[in-house]
C-alpha cells in the first residue's frame, strides 16, 4: 500500500513537471527553465518569434547580461526596445531601425512642407479678399453722385429782394417817375438784349 502511494505521488510530480512548459528562450536554447529564469517574464512560450529575432541579432548571452544589469522595472522597456530593433534589423540588415527612423523623418519633413504651403495659400487668399473688398468700396464712393439741387426757391424772391423792389418803386414815385412806364422800358430793354445775341 505504501509503495503504491509513493508511486502515485511520484507520478503526479512527474506529470506536473512535464506539464510546466519552459519559456521561449529556454525552449529555443534547449535548456531547463528554472523558477528564477530571467527570460521567462518577458519571453513567454506562446511568443517564440520574439526571442528568436533577439537571439539572432544580439545573442542570448548578451541579452541575459543586459537584463541582469538593469533593475526589474526597466527590463520590460529594454526587452521591447530589443525586440523592435531586432525585427528592424531582420527586415533591413544594413540600416535596421535607423532606416525606419530616417523614413519617418522624411515623411515628417514632407508633411511640414505641405502644411507651410497650405498656410501660405490661406494667407494669400485672405490678402486678395481684403484688397478686392477695398477696391469695391472705392468704386462705390467714386461713382456716388449727389442728388440735384432744388432750384424752386430761386423762383420765389426772398423778402429782402421784395423790400428792395418796393423801396425803388416808392423812390421813383416820389420823384415823379411813372413806374408803369419804367416797367415797359425794362421789358423793351430785355427784348433788345435777347435779340442782340
């Protein structure tokens, strides 16, 4: 009975050990994955391609050394940077991530030049619109003509002129001059002046 119990416990432990899958790094390196494995938190077994590219570019020993020199709160960012650079180096063996950064910088420069051109066009359109509005305002003010003056008030003599005429008539009457005769003479002179032209 005791031997059968020991066999069952031993079989359960072996099954548990067999069921614990190693990390992607240990699996690729074909070594036993310990509990304090430095690769296990960052290279899980279901993502073997991450460690494959990093191992191909940097080497497993160099990655292990870099991770051990860093504090734990910085290891995740370091692994992400190594994976990005390794993938870029696999795609472009000559330039690697520098080529990707250069391509992005060129795109930024092109977009900045296009933005500057669009801003210049907007400013030019605003200037043309303001100049056209000023030109239209000047034309309106130049074509404006005041209304004709009302000459009806000239037909009606002012009270001052009426008083002068009345004074002249009284003065001529006091000197014995016939006002009717003077009016006839004035009308004759007016006729002569008209016919003289």
